C-alpha cells in the first residue's frame, strides 16, 4: 500500500465517525459550534498520533476517548449553557423587555443532519433524537462534566460499564455510581415540558398541527395561533433572556413588540430532533424577506408546548444551510 493510499484510507476512516462524534460533543458542550471545533480538534489529534495507536481498542473507542478529553478540557474553561427559563422567572407581558446575554450563556440549536447518524434501527434512532432535544440537553448541562460523559456513553450510546470505565480511566463501580447520581439529577428536573413527543416521520396529527401553525403564523392570526398552543406553552428568544408563559402572553407579545414579524415566511428545518422553521420577515428597506430566526417547536398531546426562536441569524442560517435572503 502506498503512503498516499494509506493517508486516504485513514482520512476516510476518521471521517466516517464525524457525525456521531459531533453528536457526542454537542451533548457534552451544549453548543453546535463548539462541538464542531471539538470534533475537528479530535480528528487532528487522531491524525497526528495515529502511528502510536496500537489497536488495543477499536478506532471508534479511541476517537471517543480523545473527544471526551477535548470536551472535558473545554468545559473546564467555560460555564454551563442554559435556556432562558433556567436563568430567570417568566416575564409578564406588561414587563417584557429584550435584554441580551452573551452567546456563551445559551444552549444552542443544531441541525439534525450534523448530529444524528443514519441508522436502520428505529429504536436507536428514537433514542438519538430524544437525546438532543432542547429539554434533555438543558438537563444534561446541570450535570458535572464526567457525570455527563457517563450518562451519554451509557444511556445514549449504550456502552457497557466496563467500556466506559476504560475510556474515562476509572472503575466500573465509579461509573455505576456516577450514572446513578446523574439519573437522580435528571429525574428531579423531569416534568411535562420534558415529555415532548414527536414522531419521525411526523404522524398525520403532527403534520396537520404544523400546517395549521404555518398558516396561522404567516397570516399572523393570533386567534388561530392561540388554539394551537398548550395552556402551559413557553416562548424563548435567545440571545434575550426574556421568556413568556401561556398563550395570552405569547400572542400578546407577538401582536405588540413582535408586530414587525407580521407577513413572515417560514421554511421547514429539522433541529434537535424536533420540527422547526427558518423565519424570514418582511424587509421594508430592500423588499423581499430578511432572515429573522430559527424556530424550534416542542409538541405534546396535539399542541405546541415550546416555541423557541434563535435570533442570531448570522450564525444559525449558514449552519442550517439556509439562504440569507428570500425574494418577494
């Protein structure tokens, strides 16, 4: 085998793991951009040190060991990421104000295609989708980094306790103890908001709900939108720390501070294992439509329970492969 052929084969072998490694790093870090940086660092380190890889474990296990160390180093230098409802109380509409916080504060959305590997196993696919949903991701961020790694490896990726212990350089007993503590922490945070249920592909009821949502939103019909929202629905708008609870405050905000969104256009996207839309709002200066938000929707029992608008369009629209403008 020539050196060039060996190089190409190594590159191909490493690249085959990119999506699943990005999913792992995203769950660890809560940031789509940091996850991609972590994976790139992992693959570079693997490339540089491949000559020392002795094959005592699989290439996949070795890559996960490198990725875990990269993520733990990154987490040691940064704080936990969160959703607005993890930081403040809900804001009554009468006191609504848009106060931004730095990007590093927020749990970030991610396109499904970047973190969910293709699989023929429906059960495996369902676990993968559920493990990147916003509510579960927010709960993960409450765990200490090593507990987080243990939970992801054991519960999401179905690694054996012995494999996880070897990867983390610890004992099976320590892994089992960390897993028990992580499960307890997540159980404390569990609630209706964490039980969003979305089929893949969408079932008939969910598809109709989304069709009605698009019609209501593009028509800016607050009465129709109210009928689609669960009584406990929440709306968030990172990078602003404001969040609203209940259909009255959500639609009240949209009809007042959010009024410039009237006449918007929505393009479907898939984010965090959930349905979503790229929102383009009318551009009064140039005509056509300018990017405004990536919306991620949580659905349960035939109603929308979460309406999350990520507003940093300069970051999100290129990440999702979306155009930065729509013509009229």
